[in-house]
C-alpha cells in the first residue's frame, strides 16, 4: 500500500509539472508574460475588416503589442483603433499603420512601418498615415470586371 501511494504522488507531481510547463509555454505564445510598460497610440481607418480587440501589432514581423479598442466615429464614419505597443519600441512621427493579411486564408494584423524622421511619436498620439484592409472579394471583382471591359 505504501508503494502504491508513493507511485500516485510521483505520478501526480509529473502531471502537475507538465501542466505548469504547458501554461508557461501558452503564456509565452499569447504574450501574457511580463512585457513591461505599454504605450498607447491611435489610428483611423476607412475599413478595419479582419482586426478586433487582441489582434497583434507587429513591427518587422515581430509582435510588439496588440489592439486594445476599436470604435466607429459617427461623424467621419471611420474605424478608430487604439493599440498598445511595448514602451521600449520608439516610433518615429512619420510611422505608417497598415492592416495586413497573413495570407489568403490567414488572419489580419496591424503592421507598423516606421519612417526616417528624427522626431518620435509621443505616447497617446494619433498616427495619421494609415491604410485599411484590402478585401479579397473586391480585388477579384475588379479583376473580373476589367477582363469584361476589354472584350
């Protein structure tokens, strides 16, 4: 009976260690690890298809933040996104923001394209140079309609 109890305790310890390892791995993938301080920025898009709260913000393909809010501006009818970026990432004031796609079937993400200005954006600033998402259906319709016009 004592050996059975010891085996159960060892097996339980191994299972708990494996679960803790999976939780640590998942937190690294999702980005829940201590990422330090975050700076918020905002941007206004004509269309923000494919992004939502929690969508990745990437710079040079590396995740540096995430979208924290998306609202519709009732006066301009534009989507206004607020996103947070790690405070150690300094953005020039001529940075562009683009909603990019990971591929034909992949999801979308917010891509930061820093410019060459020596001046930097202040936290909370609005990035004005934006490009919204491109609809694959609209591109296909333009392609089909151009082909029909040339007949």
